[in-house]
C-alpha cells in the first residue's frame, strides 16, 4: 500500500517484548508522555525504548546496537514490523508501535531527518502474532548449554561464525559484562553480550557450514532468497495440512473446583515449565480446533502430571481419555499413579492390557462403551478392534517415539477431531521438525524438579573391574543397580558373571518373553529391595521410577541410538542422590557414528538436555526421509534452527 512520505519531528521505538506486543498501536499514542518520563527513571523502559528527535545528537553505533538489543532483525530490505536495515548513515526501521516504517537519516551522530516510508501495516493482529511466535521460536532455538569452543553458531543478523569463548570485559562506571566471542571469515570477531542469546542459535546441518563474512551483505541476501523459497514451501505444507485443520469440536470449559482439588493433592511444587505446559494445554483445549501438542521434557521432569491435569479437564467435560504406553510396565505404573491422584475425585480410571483375564477385560470394554470409565490406560491393546468408546476425545501418547505413524493415526482416523497430547524426552526427528516448523505445538520442560542432580555419565571400553567397582560402590551406600544386557539368549550367563564379580549381589532378571505375572513379581521384589540388581533388556527403557536405583550399567552401548541411550540414562537420578551411568563398549565395534553418539551423551550430561539430544540425533541421522534434497541444501546454508524459525514465521503469516 503506497503512502505519502511525511517528515516527523520525533519518534518512539519500543522493543520486541511480550509487554509491548500486548499493546495496540493507539495505546502508544495515548501514553507517549508517560513512556518518555518512565524511560528516564525506570530501568525496564530505559532498556526497551528509544526516543529520537530531529537535530538531536545520538551515537550512531550505539543506536544500531540498541536496535539489535531490542530484538529487531537486520535485513536487506525492510518489509515487516520488527525489522531494520542500514545503508551508510540511513536506517530504515519498522517499529512494533507504529503502523508504518520510518527512515532515520544520520549525519555523523546527529539525527538529520525522520520520515515515514511507503511501507504500511496490513494487519496489526497478524503482525503481532508473528512477532510473538518469533520470541517463542528464539527461546526454543537459543539453547546454548554445553557450548564448546569450535561449535558453529548462527547469528540472526551476521550469519554463521565459530564460537571461541565467553570473555569478560571491565568497563568504567558500570558492572563487568560477559560476551560470546564468535570468529568469522578473515578472523573478524563478533562480541555478543550474555543475555542476547535470542539472536543466536546452534548451527544444525548435515555438512560443515561455510563461515560468513562479517559486515557483508551476502548473509542478508542469502536470508532474503531463502525466505522467498520457504514461503513457497509454507504454502505447499499448509495445503497438505489443511484437511487436518478443518476439523472442529466443542471447546472445553474449566471446572475450577475439580482443578483446585487435584492441584491441592500434588505433593510437589510445580516447576515454571510444568505450569506453562499446563497453561498451553488449557489454551489449546479452550479453542474449537483440535489440539496437537507435544510436551518435551527429560525423564522425571513431571510430564505425567501434565497429562493427568489434561485428562481431568476432559473428564470434567464428560469426554473420555485414552493413554497409550509402549510397555505393560509403564502402563501399570501410570495406572497406579492416576488411581492414587484421582482417588478422592469422581473420576473413574481403568487399565487395559494382557494382564487382565478375559472376564476382567470384558467388563472394562463394556464400561468404556457405556461411558462408565473416564480414563483408560494401556498398551497397543487399546488400538484393538473390540475397544469402543462412548465419547473418546483426548488421546495421550507416552513416549511417542516408540509408536509408528500408522499406530498414532489409527484412533485419529476414527475420530478426526481427537485432541492429541504426545509426551517425550527425546522426540523423533520428524516430530521435532514439525514442531519447529509450526505444524505441531510444542511445550518444552527444561526446568528440573528442585534438588535434582544430573547423572554423571562415563563412556568406557568394557572392563570387568569397572563393573565390579561401580556395583560395589552403589551397594555400599545401600542403593540398587540396573544392569542392561540386551540379549535374552545370554542373559543368564551374564547373571553368573556378575555373581562372581560381586558375590553379595541379589539379582533379579527380566525380559520381554517372561509371563507377565512373573515379570511383575520380579519387579515387585526389586521395588521392595528383596533384590539389589535388576539385570534386564531394554524393557526397562520406559516407565521405571525407583528412587533407590542410582547406578545403571549399559553393555554394548554402541548398539543404541542417541535418543534411546539418553532415555535409558534417565532410569537413574530420580532422587536427590548422586547417580551414575556407565556406557560400556567394545572398541572393535566403535564406528565413527557410534563414537559421535557416545561423545554427544558425554557432552549432554546436564539436566534438561533431552531436547538438545533430539536435535543432535536429527543431525547425526541426517535428513533421511524427513526432508527433500532441496530442503537439505537450503538448511545447510543457514542451519536447521534458523530455517525452521523462518518457516514457522511464514506459516503464521499465511494462516487464517
């Protein structure tokens, strides 16, 4: 839309923060004097506003730095709110508090002129929604924990550089400031203040990247070209997903009394991420569009409680919930947890698996069909043809990476308006990609429960002395041990070997071929501490929550994928006690890829590393069939994180 240029005497520019994005443009006109006063006395407004007047002296370099710090993206040509560009002493910027872009002409450090440009805002709400999505995306992608010298980082405005170090500088009359130091082509260096991580993301690609030239226009031109390509892809993907998005259902309403009673029975303090995930789900369910959300959080970070709160909301609206788990052990654990938490509320919970005899199963099936059961928890058995519901509305998939696409879509096909909540410590690459690209909603739970310690991870060649020492150390402090040997044929032989190494060990053995009554008897003995070592296959990968087990020994660690290995590590460290994970390998079996995986496990020992592990897993596996060759090539130029961020914004712009 073309508008006549208009000279201005002064202008207010505010930062891209949730506080300002919630305000409509007329609010800034009404409160401009109050904002100007606050910017002189209050630190928040000092940091998040710029007042410029014609003929005013304002340090040009400082002005550019302030725009950067306030979240504005540097581009080749300004087109949308939240962007700025520079050519010599001319700055074009589209403030989030104006419906038109402006041009500021500096002569040295003096503001020579301020004028409106012929670039206007078409839809204020849509623009603000895109910027809010950008803030969420930047938070998602700027996880820089465990950063090592030599890692590649992508700066939104300056391109791909190599991380060197975090350096502290002392300034007169102010506190010391720490900076990320990035090296670019020609050994140029960029210093990014700690606290401005939203402009940085890890480079995730399928080849080593080309380092950018600092200060060159090439990066902005590359980004502009890729944005145009991505907008075409966004249109295609939106058309593909349109069928799924047309389904509607009646919004859920909240029962405050039931909600209060359930919260009162929770014996822990919710983490901020838990509360946010619960709020995200409530917001999803309050709409008429079916929910499709993944809650991604490490083992033991409280995902089950989030699922429980969602199932209460469904029951309060007379809708049934099905919770599907990959193993009977996990289903049984969830059933006991749900039953205990709902025992004082009028919510009926049932479990459906091979554990029940035919008479018990018939009764459960009848109650589901007639609506007498609110929540059913089980394994793949829930997907059987004889399972019918009166009003199934919420499907919760625990450990979504363990289920195939066909299994996940089976119930959704029967009821397109089904609300789907997936829980995962390490989502599969396809899920990560869809979540990053705005086709699935994601809630990240990265805040550990209070007092939780990270699992000390040791990657070592197989050694009987190491095993003996690890077991004895744990038994000495009255703890218990998991020993993972993933071959049923030789598991009894390994039991004998452990007994020789540690004669006082009391060993229980479990694997998937045991009858379920025997399986649960062995598990019960272990939980009651009648045994102190549980020798098992990967059957222990899901659902075991025993606080006294704080050492796990994994044989043949090279056989496991990165995400699976991280999931197995999460079996220990469920209490405040220091815990250990030993990943043992045969040096002859150590391929380059297996070595990369084991290194990634050692590098990601901190709490809440599951999401980063999933991203690294995607990188190690390669694009696979998730992306086409063309997309993979584009991703390599700017990195998967920035690519997905741009795609996510493009999708938001085009959505009705």
